[in-house]
C-alpha cells in the first residue's frame, strides 16, 4: 500500500499558521506577492521559492523534509493517472532550482568526510521510499489530510519523519549490492574510507561511545585511547623531522592518511627524522590495543547482528533477504 502523500498547499497553510503569520505577512517574508494562490492551489510552488519558505516559516533545520514534501507531492501521480518512473520524469530542472543548503551537523561534523546538502537527503528519501526492482516508481496516490503532530513533534516530522527508515533500508540494500558484485569492490572500499575522519579522531570516537552503553562503549573508548596515543606519536615524528611544533591540523591529515592506507607522507617524515638523527621510537602498542579492541567490536557487532536478524526475519522482504544471503556467500 502506498505511503501517504500530503498536499503541499495544505502543508504550507499549516506551517504558516504554526509560524503565526498572516497570508500577507507570509507573502512579504517569502518575497512572493501572490502567495495566497499557493495555498488555494491555483498555482504550484516553484522550486526556487522553497528555501525562502523554509526561512519564513522557521523550518530551516528540517529543510530536507520540506524538500521531500515538495518533491513527493510534485512527482507522485494522483488517482486516475499512470505511474511515474522517476528516470523518465523531468527532475533535473527543478533540482537545479531547489536550495542547495548544506546540512549543519554541528559538533558531529567530523563524523563525515564531505558535508551533505538537504537536497541530497531529500532525493535519497524519495528514491529509498520508492525503489523497486532497480527502478524508482511513484504509483498513483490520493492526497491525505495532514496528521496531527504529537507533543514536542514538528509538523514536518509528523508528516514525513518515518521516511528515514526507508532511507536506511535503501542504503543497506545498496551496500549489499556493492558487496556482492566483484566489479564494485573498489566503490565499496571508497565508501569505507569515508569513515577515516571519524576513525582517526578521538573526539569523534568518544562521542560515538557516549551514544552506546556496556562493553561495546568500553571497547570504543579503548579505540579512542589507542588513536590518541598514535596521534601523539605522529606529533613527535613531525617535530623530529621538521624541528617545529606539530599543528593539530597536520596531525589530523596524517592520521586520516594512515587510516586510509596512504602512508607516503609518514614515510617521508620518518626518513627526514632519520637524516636528522632524531627519529623517535614509534612503539607498536597503540596498534596492538587498536587491533584487540576492534576485534572485540567486530565480534560484538556480529553477535548483535545475529540477534537482530532473528528478530527481524519474519518481517524481512524476500528480495532483501536473498540479497543479504548472496552478499554473505560472495564474501
């Protein structure tokens, strides 16, 4: 059964009222004098106005959900119309006009290699929710009345917050597909290397541990401690090779290089330190502790995966299950 799709005009009206704006004030804040025509349905909201709407109604933190609401209402056919294959729909032109604001991860910005846009997340949501047999197909769906938000729940989250689950499922299926295709192993390796900023940052690892509990949290903290000691060794190496204090930024770069299996710069520093006869003793202890901790994390993760698989097995889609089994067999 199709997921509910809500009229964007109704969402506009509800967001405007939630922001305490009149129709006239909303038009002035957005910079569109015929705003009332959007809420009445006489005209559709152009993609170039969605960013201004988010700012006027105070929902910039949830811009990706507003973008998803606009996209799904624009491209999902109504009753009596044919299904829409997104590959054949005119998506590129509105995409170029939609806002390209970056997602502000705040204190978690060091968990990713490159910042993502709200638009990327919205498109991923649209694809993830409607992905079927290697195609993105939007089926005819009647528009539903807007849901009533719960306590401390935003209107956008009440309407479309559950799309996040479909995004995670789609991402998991994509990784399974990459894993089972030999010609995609390099792509999968690149995907894994995007984790290097987090793996090389004790601060990021400690934040991750804070979200966990029990032995797994302790293991992640041990990884963080080992990484911190390894970074200290890198700082000593830089100072020995250059006779200058090591900056935090350079240590970050070198640590990321090592965790991404790029060791040229580190070897050059070792050679430079040896020429100066000041090469420090780089002990293996941090790497030994790191290996022990990551092995335990892997064992615990496998155990949790088995338990979760047993819990989810009755609800798994057959295609997803076959993909997962094929991926396990291939690797």
